[in-house]
C-alpha cells in the first residue's frame, strides 16, 4: 500500500512539473542579456551613515529545467552622510533563480530568490590597503515585469530585497529598470551546459 501511494505521489508530482513546463523554452536554449539603472534604498541602520547613489545592473539569464537561472552584477557608490566615514563602492554579485509566468500578450512576470556576495570597496587611502575591501554574504528575494518591445528586445522593471550578513545585518532594497536582448545559445555552448 505504501509503495502504491509513493508511486502515485511521484507520478503526480512529475506530471504536474511536466504540465508546468509545457510551452516553456528548452533549458539553455537562449540567453537574455539585461542592463539598466538601479536605485538603492538602505535600512535605517545604514542610512544614518551612507546615502546610496543611482547605480547600474548587468545580468545574463537562461531558461533552466524549472524556471530561469541568472547571474547578476550590480554596483553603486555609497556616499558618507556628513563626510564622517569613507565613501565606498558597493558591488553585488549574485546567482538568481526565478519562475517566469506569461501574464498576457508580450508581458511576463517572474518571482524568485538570489544568493551572492556584496563587496564594500572603501575609497580612503588612509585605510590599510588590505582592509579597504570587505565581502559579505547576501540572500534575498526578487520579482520582475518584462515586456517584449520587438522580437529580441525587451524592457524590464525589477524589484529586489536583500539581507546582507554583517555583524549588524543590513537590508538593501533595489528597483531597477532597463532593456534586455535575447539571443539563441550557440549549439556548442548549449551542449556544454547540459
């Protein structure tokens, strides 16, 4: 009896996953390159000391077995409030997974999560060179809306929220907007990634 229930549960799960993937692109069949501007917002702990400037985002994503995988890079300058602390460049490198869903016409939405690191590069020559850079783990969630403009060109808006693991953890919220370009993955690279 237990084996029968187990078999039914596994078969149901696999058929649900297969139905969810119906109409989805093949894994690694295409790459989408995105770029745009990012507006950073920080929590009250960090905002007492730093004010972030508008930064930029660069991302490459591809369909995966379930959902979409992306490698994302973001950067912004954090300026000291009152010049009491050295300014720093905040650079984020993340691996993201999202589950996209076609809403209507050329518009799709995606939700997911990301993990990576944030590097703090302090801009002060007085600080020992070995201490000017610090990297910390970050984890978060994100969502996006994307609209196809023409066949390979799209516009996107993305919202992200991250928890940066400092001694006193800080939270970053970001809103990004820009354009994306989708191209087919070369066969040799698709075979390698599979």
